């Protein structure tokens, strides 16, 4: 796997750690910790998605289009990226609803069982889809970068991805961002 792919795969692992902490907080009905972990999970995933949308996907698709000799079919690459983008939209929509639900309960200073179950159900569905999604990214798109990009293009892509992943929302300190 290329350096850009390794960095994004490592970020998958870091995001999964936050997800596991979120699930634990939800299991214990810890509303405040659930809110904090849900917010962090949402932000970490959004930053990851931004890096892929702004840098990885366009770079790989452009390279596949320009370098037909690689053996990768443009229609397969475009269909795979479209599927991944659809997943990204699903994740962000579900997380936005979960955040809205839990924020509403925080302002009321109580979380009813239905609200908690709704958030927990959404998080579990996101997790199920995220597992398949990450496998597709890691086994296809991340590897394609090594096939269609030369060494300098891979270095440039890795720098761009790293810059995006480091560009966290201001509400998160480096300590919170790096270790949930």
C-alpha cells in the first residue's frame, strides 16, 4: 500500500477507536461522554472524508483517466468512488441526526431510553456500513494510488492528505484529537 493509503488506513483505525469508546459510553447510558465521543467521531470522520474528497478521489480518477495503460477501467474507478461517496453521505446524514438527538437531550438534562436507543441504533448501522466501506477503500482505491501515480505524485498526495487530516475543527485540542 502507498504512503497515502497507509496514512488513511491508519486514520481508519484511529476513527474506529473513537467509535468503540462511543459505543461503550452509549452502553452505559453516559449522555455527556456519549455526546463528546459522538462529536469527536463525527469530526474525525468528516475530516477523513474531506481528505478523500478533495485529494484522493480526484487524484486517482484523473490518473486513471489519463493513464489508460494501467489496466484499471475508468468506469470501475468512477463507480467505486461513487459508491464510497454515497456511503460518506449516509455517514454524515446519520451522524448529524444522532448529534441533533443527543444535543436536544443534553439541553433538557435528561436522555430518555428511546432517544438513547435511536442514537445507539444509528451508530451500530454506521459501524456495519463503515466496516465494508473501509475494506473497499483499503483494498481498491488506496491501492490504485500506487498503480496510477508515480512516486512524486504519491508524495504530493500524501502531503495533501496529511494537511487535511491535521486540519481539525478548532473546538478540539490536539490531545483530544490525537487520543480519544
